[in-house]
């Protein structure tokens, strides 16, 4: 399974590095990745992009906005500590798995299970 953030690159390109962002072909990478997953029989889905670096992957608590210099994710609720990029990737994975379960008619109980995606 592969999950990616559903980013609107047209909006992202309006920033300071807009031309460079469009030249780099980030959006095309996602399209090619989706095609390769389809060709290989790997599940691919896009998940909500909002607050992936501000949510704890273990307890789903909102930990607040971090500056770029802050490279460590620390949750004051459960004490989980890891690199902030790893934490964001885990949040994306959690959202993807829960979305997949809800598509199949099962309820994802991420918070209540202490980090393991339990189903009902």
C-alpha cells in the first residue's frame, strides 16, 4: 500500500518558489506513481494533507505548529518522540489505512486502540 498527501500543486506554486516547483514536476511524480502502483497491483490512495506534521501518530493529539528548525516531534499527551518527518509519514499511513477500512465498511478505531488500527 502506498499513501500520499493530496496536495494541490497549483496553489503551492503561487509561493516564492512557484516556477521551480512547477518545473520540478512534483504533480507528475504522483501521477506516475499512481500508474506504476496500478500496473504492479499495489494499492494507492491520496489522503487529506492538513496538519500531518501537527498531529501525533500515536494518540492523534494536536501538538501545535512547528518551525522548520524543529526536527523532533514530541507529544505532550502520550510522550511519543521521533523525527518530525517520520511522525508525518506515520500520520499519512494512519489516515490511509483508516480511509481504506471505511471504504470497505469497517470502522477504524485509531485513538481507542492506542496506536494500532483496530477495526469493528
